[in-house]
C-alpha cells in the first residue's frame, strides 16, 4: 500500500494499480499498490486460468474535486476480466471538476476484458475522464463504457454540468482509435450530439482473430431499443456504438455481443462474472 491518507480538503485522491501475471499456468493478481478508497475484492477463478477482479469504490460515488486513477498491467500470457459490482455515480458539483483516469497496458499474448457497469451522471456533475489502452500487437482487449446522463427514473434531465470523455487505443504505439466527447445539456439535445438520448455506450474488441464472419454475426444482433451500430475500424478492431434511453438495454446488448465474440476473439467460452447475476 502506498499511503493511508485517503481524504484531503480538495476531495478524494485515489490511485489503484493492478498487476496481473501468469504464474504456474494461472493468472495471479500481484500485491496491490493503492492510495485512498479504490480497492478490489479477492480474485475469483470461475473458469480456471482467467482471473476475475471486481473493482470497488467504497464511498459509493464521486463529487467535484475527487481524482481517481486506475492503472492495470496485464503481463505476457496473463488473462484478466475486470468488472464492478455497482454503477459509478458522479454527483452534483459545487464548481470543481472530478477526474477519472484509467490506463490499461496489455502485453504479448495477454488478454484483458474491462466490463464495468454504467456510469450515472447526476444533473450538474462535472467530470473529465481519460482512458488510455496500450496493446502489444498480439495482445487481446475487450472493453466497454456506458454513460447515463441525468436520472431518468426520477425524471431529472442533465440540464446542467459537463462531462468530457477522452478514449485512446494504441497498438504497438500506433493510435488506432481516438474518441473525444463533450456532453452538456446542449450537446445532449443536438442531432450531432446525443440526439436527445440519455444513454451512450461504446464497446471495442481488438484481436488478431477478428474476421468478416464475426463482424457480420455481431451486425446481425439487435438491441432492445435505441440505435446501435457495429463497425470494423481496422482489420483487427471492431467498434460498437449504442445510443438510447436505457442502461439496462445497453448492458444487455453489449453482454450479448460479448458472449458471441469471446470464443471467437479470445478463444474462451462465455463465462459471466458472478456479480452480474446479483
């Protein structure tokens, strides 16, 4: 552990570094390096070699001024699946911007699946988020992010606040994907923004095993509601987009695509994290 000084006047300062390494035929989670409230449950092994890890944020939500950093290294030959037991909640800000940085390094012949539950942005939330994925050419990566703007169940729209999303995916140092999205009340309503939708999702699959038949199979799947599209950006990279009004429908759609693509892209049968059934 790096420090036990969790709380500062400017907000939570949290850092969590996870290192997955293959030891004696099984992926092991090495001792944590952490500052603040970010932590994990003990690893699970429901499918043998693959290490399932649940990332926890005990305070239950993020407010303006909080700064969270998640750094994951998946070392050669290791296989890890990361998820969360609950939605990420970003509360109203009194003026300060919260920060969320997530960096994933996946090395040769390693595989990482990053499959969190959705992020929910309360009206007047302020967030700057950056995801950086660095892959070796023969690594494999499957990951998604789902964002809900406002509180649909309470009839509260995202009428104030701002969310900045920045995602980069590099393979062998080459930038293959760069998404930048700024969402406020105006962008949510615009046709070139979210078209009035409350939920946006992005799902990427990188693997040298990707082929035309997998692409066509994924394209044939339909979401329960909303607008969805599946594209092959590079020969080894598939990108899925979802735009709609239901986080449940977005999650169901992405999980369906994950179950189809996992055997073909990762060489593993679909094995749901236990937490998904609770």
